C-alpha cells in the first residue's frame, strides 16, 4: 500500500483534487447556493462522473498491472503465497487508498463548498462509498486482465461511464455512475433533487435507492469474484 | 520456519511428459527429466524453450500436457514454491527500496517474521557479499550488485532447488568468481542448482550435468563426457605433444579406434578417434611400450561449446 501511495498516481490525484477544490471555492462564493445546486452543478457532474472513477482507477488498475509492467510480479508469484491471498492483498491495499481518496476528496469538497456542500457529503457519503467499492473491483479486474490496465480503465471511465451513463434508455444501466446518481437522487428527494441539470427527467428514469445499492453490491461481488477467478488461473 | 514441511521422499523436481504450447507454437515438447543435487546447466539456442521450462518449474506457467512436480507437489501450487529459489534474468526490482528491504520483503512473503526474518535477511546478504552495502537504494546499485541482491532474495528461505537464469550477467570477474563459489558451495551442501546460461564456457567447469534443449526437446542430458561419448557421428579430437610424433603417428594408424592422424604445424599430433575409452587404453599401451615422452594430451572438443555445436548439427539433420 505504501508503494502505491508513493506512486505517480498520488500526485496526479492530488493535482486533480486541488483543481476541483479551487473550482468549488469559486462556486461557493455565490450566496444563493443550496445543497440541490451543489449536487447538480458540482457533485454529480464533476465528482461522481469524473473524479470518482479517476481516483479509483489510479490505484485499482495499477495494482497488478503495474507489477506486470515493472516485471516484479514474478517475485510475488515465486513465493509460497497463494494466488487468492496475493489477489486479496492487492485488492485490499488498492481499495483502502481508493476509499481514502474518494471519501476524503468528497469531504474536502463538501467542506470547501460551505454548508451546502457539507450537507451533501453527510447525506451522500454512502453513495460514494459503494460506488468506490464497485469501481475498485472493476478496475482491479482490468488490472488482472490487461497489461495496460490504466489505459483501458481511462478509456472506460472517460468514454463508457460518461457516455453510456447519460444516454437515454436502459443501456445506461451498464454504467456504475448511473447507480451512484440513482443513490444520490433517491437520498436527496427532500432537497428537490432529480437528474442532473439539462437532463430530461423522463429520459433518466432513476432506480429506487435500495435497488441501486443492491445492484452496486452485487456488481462489486461479481467483479471481485471474476477478478479472483482470472488471477488464480492466469499465467503471467 | 517455512510454511510447508519438506517431503524429502518425493523427487526434488520431476518433469513427466511435459509439453507446453502457445496456440500453434510448441515451446516445450514432451520433456521428461528429473533433477538431481549438484549443478545442472540448461543450454540451448534462443527460442529453444529454456525460459518456458524455467517458468514451468517455478510455477509461473502450467503445462499443456504432463506434469511438473516439486517434491511431489504440482509446481503451480503454492506449496511447491517453498522448495524453490528463483533468480530471474530480468533486471526488475522495487527500485525505491534498499537491497536489504527488498530481501526482507521477499523473506516476509516466505513466511518469516521477527528475529528469524532479520537473521535470514542478514545471512542471505552475507552469502552474496552484500552485507555491507545493502542499506543503499536499489536504484543506485551497479548491475553486478543488483544480480547479487536478486540472488540473495532467491536464497533467503534456504531452498532445496535454486533456479538461476543468466545469474552471472553483468558481474565483474572477481564477483563472478565469488558467486560461482556460492553456487558450488550450495551444491556441495546438497542444494540442486539449475543454471541457465548462454555462456557455454561456464558449463565446462561449473555444471555437473547439462541439459541441452533444442526446439523444446531435451536432446541430450548428462555430464559433458557422457554426452560426448554418445556422439558417435563426431569422432573425438585429441591433441598430443610428444617427442617422436611421426613414429607415434605410424603406430596409432594401426589402432582400430583411430580414424585419422594429422601432424599439426607446431609438431603436435591431432588424432580423431571413435570409442574414446578403448582408444585411451590403446594409446597408453603404445606410449609405454614405445617409451614416448608425452608433454601434453588433451581432448579438444569435449567442451560444452563443442558438444553444443555437434548436437545442433545432429539435431538439424533430424
């Protein structure tokens, strides 16, 4: 975990977070901002759709693929550690960092954005938590499958999550960000929350919060199991 | 204390009808061999299957057919790996660590903790002559020092089988001598050492037996003299420095196992013989009977390189 923390990814994450915090600071200067404004204008479009997957892929996609690229995976595989143990250790280390960055980033964003932002963090941190776990499992699976997992994950995050997560119809249900948005919308109905700004509510069709959470749990479990299965059988 | 108890009754390493292919390409073809204590050289041209063979026995690959077993356990299994120390040919490390931290990390993966972890780490570094320089970052090491650290991590759990892929690459002559001393010392204490090297000269004096690999098959296995004797198509070349070369040459032509005799420019006799053991006996009798003064007698093509060339010629004809 310390190796990952001292990696280039940490600097990239820190830079992105600083930029977003600066943007949030500028946003918070307007007096009439509400929690609903914050969610629609900052939290969903910038944090949930962009930073959350980027923070997650930086560590999770590098966990195994990074060792493959640096040719150090052989040292691990030559020891009596079983493959499930290696996979679990790598996943745990990556997930710990993913959670620290995603929850810490959301907290920092909420704090910077003032009372409206902090209200959102207190209310929506479970959505960040469960989508972080799902992203962590997905990008860790990529890490096991692809040597250039970071590139694959970036393409997935920037294209599929952003694009598919916002298209009309049911196809967006393949994107993790859709379920995160559903959790946020379900948890913020009393704040007057609906689909993000500029999106037709009739086309977004959010799922109930419980259903979205269940889907994220199941997806996380399935992706974790798939990653473990592949890692235990794959020749590197 | 290692995680797995050693089952010393099963063969240390056994390849049983092992084949490995990647799509239509056969990398290892029906290999059956057992490894014995001592130093075994693994020799073959590029693409012969040496790396695949090593990756099979270190459990990084699974055979497409057959089985690789280490002390009775499948090489792929975690239990088998506690018997093996692997020194890869890649120059890859966790660069931000010191040599000591790297070896300690690998020792921890092998299940050592506390005082034993420290003791094992120190002993392995001492064994490769890096005890006094191990606290420096790996990124600052020379190629030779990195090779030594790689060897230390392979030795840290005192494996029964040490697999070395090009271990002397980049090591200076003095360091080479020291490392060879480590290998021979380990072999003398009962460790089986499998050494893959493209420097065939090393095999002449280092390897107790050699496995010659060509196109995924083991085309010869045994000590160099044993393998040389099997090459009936290639008569053994012997050079003799003697006081009366012409007289000895005339007498040698009468010996059945001598195929040809040639007088070299320096006055030495070059003879080609079949069935070397018989010829050596006849030669000894001739020398004693004729009262010849022999200054030097040596076989000129029993080196690993010469045998390798002969084997390649034979294999290409098949």
